[in-house]
C-alpha cells in the first residue's frame, strides 16, 4: 500500500512564497486522496503493488488490466508520483545541484533562459496540469507541460523538476495570479 510521504520541512517553511494553509491542504487532503484512490485501484492487482511506481506508469499502457483501472492508475498514480517529487524539490533553504545547473546551461543557454522557457510552459498550460523539466528517452533535458496528473513516466521520460499549476496549489494566496505564483516558486525550488 502506498502511504503519504512526510515532508522534510514544516507547512509554514515555504512562507511567504507558498502559504501554510495551502501546503497543509495540498499535502494532507489532495495528495492523500490520490494515494487512497491509487491503493483502491490496485486492490485487484496485488502483483502491481510491489512494482516501483515509476515502472508501473512506464508500463501502464501495455499492462493486461481493465481500461477503467488504467485511467485510475494514470490519474492517481500520476498524482502520487508528481506530488512526491514536488515536495522533495522544494525547500526553505537552497541545495543547488551543480551538475544539473551545468547541464541546464549547456542545453538552454543559461539558467535564466531555462526559467523563462519553463515559466512559459507553466503559464500557458490550459486548465490543470504540470510544467516539467524531464530527461527524455534519448537522455536529453526537455521542457514541456502535461494536463491533469499525467506523469512524464507515462511516455518513458524521467521527471527532474515539476511544478504543480493546478489551482489547488496556489489559489488561496494567489487566486487567479498563476504567473505570480510561478515567479515566486523559483525562490523555494532548492535545486537552482
Ligand atoms: Mn497538487
């Protein structure tokens, strides 16, 4: 059974960029709900519980299971994987990944150019979804966004940086101001 991962910082630790109430509801209600629904979807398939979630998502389309269960795993397994990464890459203190920074500069020209492209992807995602920096199947860094809770693992990519742009991630503090949320979010991304 999947369980809610603990955060390595308090709900108020990312203030003023992400407020305490949003963090607490997002973690204990939204993320927990994805986990509960994922566990329910997997009840029929005890073998799949032991598979790493990333593999489950990578192999999802070829698994011999009901289509309705595939959709539930895509949405809720994606939700669990996406949020688990999201909590992990944020922190009140920076812990810059030098190797990643170097690769970002090589790929996108500079960290600022990377941020600009990523921000564009996050701002223009229509409705609910995520912006991503992934390592694609050829090993290259790539920026794109996905709808809903679709994980990059579904297309064989490995997510490195993911930004939640569902309204539940920012609405209490930012209301409709998604660009402001995104621009402040760089302050709590520990990797860069
Ligand atoms: Mn979320």
